[in-house]
C-alpha cells in the first residue's frame, strides 16, 4: 500500500521554456495512468508559439508506464505535425525501449514516399509489382501442391489421418451457418435477374424466355460464382483471421513443439469442410435464386408457378445443372487453400492479421473468377 501511495503522490510536471525560436519542454515526476487525465488536458493545450525547434527533456521522469509513454510520443508527434523540428528527445535509459515500441508500432504513420514521375521510375514500380506478384503466385502454387499431396495421403488411410469431428465442425461453420446470408442474397439476385431480363424481352414480346435466361444463367454461372464469392468473403477471411491470430498468440509454435502437424490439425479439416459444404450451398443458392425469379415473374409478368416450372424444364438439361456443380468443389478447394496460406503468413502483430485477411479475400475472388473463365473455355470446347 505504501508503494502505491508514493506512486500516486509523485505528481508529474512539465515546464515550458522559450528562447527565441527554440522551445524546451522539461518533464519530471511520475508519468503513469494515475495522472493521465490531467496530463492529457494540459498537453493538449500546449501552444507552439512560433517556435521552429523543440527539445523534449524527460530525464527527470521517475516512473513511466505505457500511458505516460503514449502521452510523450503523442506530444512529440504533435509538435512535428505543427512544423516544429525535434532536436532532442531524452528519457531515462530504462524507459527507452518502451518509447521505441510505442513510437514504432502505435504512433508513427507509414512514410509517404514521393515517387518521381519519370519513365524509369514507372518501369521500376511495374517491375517491382510484377516481381511481388510472381513471388506470391509461386508461394500459393507451392503450398497448394504440398497440401494436395497430404490431402491424397489422408484418404489413403482415413481412419488414422482424417479428423472427422473437426471436419464436421467446419461443415457447420462454413455451410450450415452460411445458409441465411446465401439464401437471402441469391433470392434477391433471382428477383433482379428476372426483372432485368423481363424488361428487355418485353420489347419483342418474348417475356416467357425470361425463365430460360434465368435458369441457364443461374445454374451454369451465377449461382456457383456468387456463392463462391460470398464464401470467400465470409469463410476464407475467417480462416486467415483464425490461423493468423493463433500465430500471433504463438499457438502454432506450441502445436509444432508438441509434435502436432499443423496441416493435419488446422488446414485439412477446414479445406475438407469447405469442399464438402460448398456444393450443397450452391444447390441451395440455385434453388433460392430460381424461387426469387419465379416470384418476380408471377408479379411482373403474370407467369404462374406451373408455367414457370414447365418452361424451366424445357430450357435446362442435366448438363446445365452439372456444369455449375462441377465448379463448386474446385472453387472451395482454392478458397480454403488461399485463406489458410495467408493465415500462416501472418506476422506477429495485429496489423498483419488485418492486411493478410484482406489479401486472402482479394486473391480468392480473383482466382475464382479466373477459374470460372477457364471452365467456360473448356466447356465451350467440349460443347457442353
């Protein structure tokens, strides 16, 4: 109790001295959370007064915690933002690492680099970006190849390697829990597609062909594509955030220390769960989109449900349905791989988790669209 009372009673202070265009800020006492509110108000009212240089002397600070250090660094940053050059910034040596950490990780914004507007600089930036993309692509392809080999080895001896409980949990997370958002969005998309198609076909008196366009478009392309994009934003990002947070908390290192295979424990259950769940989600999404289109056709065109179903049966075939379903597990595999890959690349800070989570979504959506274009070319060549 006595030590706490001494800490509270050691009042912080700071004094301002001016000498021409130079400002000297002397500080002392206990800069801790106990006095943070008062210090915050006084420091916010600090005026530069036309000074161009400033010296911050905190050598007489007796005690300093993270709150007090944040106030010191904020004061320094505020003076710099006002155009004042900091010529000296001193604190007791024992507190220097604390201030360095606060300044580097929490206070200092990323430097804005002025790129010269020249052809050489432009080509240099293009080359650097191309090299970065190449490294990222090689890393993802290598990782997908390695996990694919383990994936096949798992099914060679499923009793020993296949983690049923973890896979079922992932099916629930990425599949069952995604039903509301997928169903609602696809129902609305079905309404939009039917309305836009009907609006155009009315000009030629071919409103009934709205059913054909809706059925073929949803079952072949839009159902699986939009569902994959939704899952990439929902589940792919969750994979990156979960694994990245585990890496920040050193749980991944702990698992490896205990002799556990991270790929078997974390990666394969997520990928397997997504590969199993996405085809069912796509089927559900197709049904919801067709229901939305049927509702729109009934109220806008007067096409009854029996007429809608009859026209839909004439417009589509089994191949139409299978074209979309074949894509689903491939998209799921890529989304799961990219999400887990970026999660394992997270550095030991929170900012990296957010940055790589965003990157995983962008990469997943990009690869899904590229694969969809590739499937379209292949099916066109095969005449499907």
